C-alpha cells in the first residue's frame, strides 16, 4: 500500500516544539511530526500555537511530500521531519 493523509488534523506539541500529524498505510496509522523551526520560511516568527499551525497549513503539500519520502526510505514507528527534509 501507499501512504495517504486523509485526515487534515494536526496538533501542536508545545514541549517538543513540533506539529504532529498522521498518515495511513492501509489500516496502519503512521505518526509524524515536524519541527516548528522547519516552518520559519513561511512565518518568520513562530511564537504561538496559532502561528505554528498556520505555517503548517501553508506548507502542507511540501510537508506531506517530505513525509512520503521519509516513509519510503525507512520503516520507523515515528517520524520527525526537519528543515532538511523539506528541501
């Protein structure tokens, strides 16, 4: 099967400074997160949860593409994307 992202939900993890989201490979849920720092090109100052989530939404397609690439490269139980993954 292929990785899909049918659920547009995402949440901000204040402690880790990441946005969490999930993909699905068939019936298997695949958890992802992306570091808030990686979204600075969209919003120069990310100092609130609202700004982080807005930056994620503005970059949703490149983030999901990066998640897809990370998923096909390895078989992990959790993926953390960084700025390097968006390139």
